């Protein structure tokens, strides 16, 4: 299964896994809105090399250090189609992820590293109830994974970052207004 949105093949540089090319992980600075990289479509990864392995490891370190659930490469200033996510107790690296199917809608309360100073408490966002995503891992193997509820929301949030879509474009003003009204009635 080698379907990519840009119809290119992914090449694994086996030297990328050599111990001398992989360095100690570091915490990366988070890019904040309105940095233009957040509204640009990220470039596909064509070769998994030491730079991509290090980027993914640094992103995982950064995400976990900040108690996050997911992180996209543009959020750390890199225009590459790489996301990391903590799902069901496991950390995933998804290279060139493509959402191939989504079903239903749910409203999820989301936060975003890149919007923290604007919305520190998060916002209600409409997301798919379930989705299927195709991606490659760091060894170049291709996967297809189904996700529901929180997992679907998380993956879609991070893929949106890769597509230059920011959370402000997804916020449901109507849902927030409804919740505000309900809270005032209590």
C-alpha cells in the first residue's frame, strides 16, 4: 500500500538507522501563531534519513516534555509531513500521513501548542467520529490505522497542521455559544 497524496515513493536511507547518525534527543521550541509556517502546506518526506529520524525523536521528546498528545513538524518550525502522537499508551511517528476515510462528526474540546497564548483553555472543534489514516513509520513500512473519538480527533488535528489549516478555522462558534448558554442556566 504505497498511496501518497503526492504520488511519490518513500525511500529509506538505511544509514539513517546507524547509531552515529542518531543523536541525543532535544526539546524543540514551539512555533506560535501567527508564524507563517503554520498556514503553509508541509513538504512530503521523500527520504527517511538521519535528519528525519532525529526530527521525529526530538518531536516525541518535545511532545512528552510538554504533556502533549500530538505534535506536527510545522509546529517546531520544520515544513515536513511528519506527526507524532500519543495514542492508547503508545507513541507513534507518522510520516506522510493521509486521511483516506472519515465518518461522522463529534465536537471535541481541543488545545493547541501553537495557539496557547490566545486560547489557553482550548476550544470546541468539530472533528470526524472515526477516520482511517495511511502513513509510513521510521523504517519506511506503510500502515493503515483506524481511529475513533479522541484518536480520530488527534490525528485530524495534526494532519490539519500539515495542510496549513489552523485550529481557528475549525472552531465551532455555535457549539461554544451553546455551552456558554447552558453553563449560565445552571
